[in-house]
C-alpha cells in the first residue's frame, strides 16, 4: 500500500521547456526550469526594449511555451511579442493559479505558474483566430461607443426635465427623427411650441396640440447650453461609430467566402445603432448560413457571437455543450454526497452571452415556436432563469448552423415545431378527457 501510494504521488512533466510569467503594470517576473539560466527567475520592465530582452532570454533558456495570467490588458502586448518570436503562449484564467501555498509574492507566483504549466495542469483560455481578433476589437469598441451615445441621450433628457419640456410624454423615443429635429431646433434658439410641434413627423399618437403643450417650458440659458453640448457629443460619437463600421466592413470583406450565392433580404430601413453596411449579407457570405430563419437572432446578435468566437467553432468546441459551457449559459450543477447544492449558471462576463440573453428576452411576445417555448419556460422557471435557458438554446442553434449547415438548422427548427404542436395536442386531449369532452379535428374546406 505504501509503495503504491508513493509511486502515484509523482507528476510527469508534460512541457519540459515551459516558462511562467507573472504580469504587472511595471515589472514582469519570468520563471524558467532550474539550470536553464544564471537565475531561475528574472524581472523585466514593461517597455518594448525590455520585452525584446525577455524574448532573447527565453530563447537562450530553450523555452518553447509560456503561460501567463489574463491580467487586465497587460498580457496583450507581452503575448504579441512572444508570438511574433515563435514562442507558444497560453493565456490562463487567474482562478486556475490562485491556490499557491505560503506567502504570496510576484516571484512565487511566476514559479507556481511555471510549475503548473510544466505538469500540464493549466488549460488555455479561448482566443479567436488571427483574422477574427481585429474584428472583435473593433466590434467591442463600437459597442462602447453605442453605450456612450446612450449616456448622451440621458443627459439630453436631464436637460429637458430641468426646463420642464415633457417631450418624452408625447414621443416614445427622443433620439428618433422627430425627437432629434426638435432638440436641434431648441438648441438653435427656437422657442415657439407650435413651431416645434410642427417638426414632429411620422405616426405620433399625440395630437399637435398635446405636442405643443409638452414643448412649453422654461428655457434657461445653462440648460439649453447643456442640451446643445450633449447633442454635439452625440453627433461626434455617431461619427466615430460610422468610422468603426467602415473598418469592420473592410475586415469582413477580407474573410473567405463559404457561399457567394446566398442572398439575404435587406432590411426595409436602417434601424438605430445598426451598422452602415449590409451586415446580414456579409455574415451570410462568410458563414454560409442565413440566421434570419431563427426568430430573435438579428444580424447584430450573430455578429457579436462571431466576433467573440469566430466562424469555425470546431475543434476548439467539440460539441454544442462545450460551446454553451464556455459562454456560461448552462446550469452548473454542484453535487456533493449525491445532492445538488447549487445549479445556477457560472458567472462569466461574455459579450456574446449578453447578446444572446437580450435576444432571448425579445421572444416574450413572439408568435413563433421559440416564443412559445420561452413563455412555457417563464411559467415553469420564472423570467430570469427562462432568459438564461432560452439563451442557452439559441447558442446551440448558432453552433448547429455554423457547424452542420443551413439544412440541418432548418430541419431542427421544423422538428421543434412538430414536437411543440404534438405536445400541445396531447395536453389538450388530456384536458378535454378530464372535463368529459373529446377533441375532434376540423376538416379543412377548399
């Protein structure tokens, strides 16, 4: 027994030429195996010359692979320099290396990372392909700009409230065509309510008299100035969004095509915050899939998922369950002693998961099969859990489409519709039998 237990305690070295890096804002500590250099741990600065010296030292120590934590954005430049030098780099979730014993220092952290990596105990975080990474960066930047533009709309509303201009009572969106036209006129000096009310166009439920009454306010100079500043910032941000769209379109057109003949119906009009190019057509070209057949999956939702994960999901995600687990959407069952103590999904910050949750939430009033499925989940689990469960299913549909093709995706949706209809029919028959009635199909007349 003692011999067997001692024999099983040793761990085999998987990566003999492995190094570990503890990143910092000013100093990076690099650990290599014993006997590779004058010292097993060296410190390097954060400037480019120091990073190049780090590469030279690692090559002199015959290092092939390096592990580092995904600490903020400090790892991005270090990873780029090492990969350009031909060194394999894996970026690790910090939660995997936080269990080091003893006093915690930067030197000990680098040694601990190196030791774990040499034994093959660290799993690399997912990183998209080289062609997808710039698209992801531009798309994230665009998302931040959209959030900044929303902040300016809040500031406009604040200025209107201070002037007692109740524009939001008669318009559903003050940042629409009519709303922005009225706001620009107020900022330019127009004060007559009737003249401002005449600028409202389109289908408005309020009468012109009600609109004019809502626009009668106390226009003070400082509040009008704040409104004009918010409008100028809003316009400036949208100009930057347009620049991002130009860069994203250029990168999307550079991606290889899977189906040049697939055509997607263009939208009748451009909705707010949508790209200034035909994004749905570009996604259909590079993926070979028309995801418009899936309710609630807009082109922007698919673009968010594609920019985070890429087009080719295999072999990085062998199954759809691996893909959904990476997004943090399935239940994380924690079982101890045969009992489930917790089943809530893992807390993971993912723009793709957030986009899928928003898409799932839009199914509440949908008359499609997915909308009916979402409402059943809401009745059984509650709205918050139903949103996550539906986002989980949408993630699986995206995986099936990108992996198995359009025909497989449409066949799955058709099978889901048939299954839902049969289940509803069986439930109706059981309810009718309980009440003493009988369900009889109605013959269709020509």
